[in-house]
């Protein structure tokens, strides 16, 4: 079995947790794979490799960090489908499967093959633009169109499969996957959705209207957002991590992606167990 380890250096800045995992695996018939810079810092027995080499080579990637770290790795590794096992070093940790307190017990499950692989739907967006950075966008949680820091409310039209749905004046709109239903979409008033479903959730952000309702559409549907010409500053956000400026008149198309994120899930707890515990911690 080949296991990759990717730590968030801002969470494990001295690499103490990474070292403890390596030591725990020392007498086991497991090949551990590290990034080259991490291997050098730890004087590891081999020189390591790049992340792009790690994703197709490993059977499972151990991600040390919070949800943000897992979201970033999920986007990077999506084309390879490598299962991700998250150990939470952050706050909420909806996507992480293990806390530090149960880390070794969880790793024992991985070694023994006592786990399931859960497929999580991802989103992709395309923007009618000549800018290369806007051509291939993929997200696990959500794709949001939001006003800039000093901008007023923005005006945009929402179409579903080329059928006009609504003209909004709002702070923006969140297009969420079921996994992202517990993130920005939830804060904007969207529903919590089981990750077993394959749907898109459309939730306006602070709309200037007497009603604020999310719309749920099928994974087969395409959502098109047309930015009105009179807007001043509009941003497109991918998983709340990567942001891109949109020009007035641009069109964003959002749909389910052919890529999925494979998450390692231990058999002892389910989505609603995690949801109940994590939401009560807020």
C-alpha cells in the first residue's frame, strides 16, 4: 500500500504531527510518499516527489489540515480520483474524517482496509472570457458570484437550461454542491443536503426582495449567470479560496463535473452524526 502525506505547514509548522505519523508507520509494510521539500526538511530516507506525481501514484492521500486544506487538495487531485483521508488540524472539520485524538486508531483502520470510499460530486464553471485563468474552474464546495469589497449590490440574471428564472439585485449568489451545503450556502440561508444526493443548490446572497429562497436543480441541469452591464465590481469565488474579477456583461456557466472527490470514510460514523456534532460546536 502506498500512502501520501500532505501537511498544511501553517497548521503543522514544525512537522511534529507529520513526523509522528511517519514514526508510527516505521514497522509496517507501507510505503510513505512525501513532497520533496517536506522530505528534505525531515531528512527522510528518500527524496520525495511533486504533488502531481504523488496523486496518481498513491492509493490514499493523508491530508493534515482543516476543511480549507482538503478543499484545495481535492481540486488539485480531482482528475486522478485519489482517495483523500483528512485529519483535522483546523476548526470545524466537516470534510476531515479523523481528529488528532483518534488519529492512530483511524490510521489502523486504513492499514487494515476497514474503510469505505465516498464519492462527492464536484462543480465546474466556464466563463466567456479570453483570460486563461477563467477557462477551467472546478470546485468541491461551491462557486460564488459576489460583489467586490467596495461595490454596491450587483445585478445578475439566472437561467436554468437556457430558461430565464430570475433577475436579482443582491450581494451575490452561491451555487453549491451537496458537500458545500454546510458551508457558505448554509450561511446564506440554503438547505443542508445529504452528500449522497447529486444536485445543485442556487442560493441568492442578501437579495433586495421580500423573499429569499434557494432553488434545487438536478445534476443534469446547467445554471447560467449573466452579469448585467451596469455592475462596477463583481468577483467569482471558487470554494472561497480562489477569486477572479468578472467584467460587466460576462456570463458564467456552472454544472456538475465529471470529476469527483473520493473521501475515505471510516465505518463508525455517518454524515448526520458528524453534522450534529459539528453544528453544535459552533
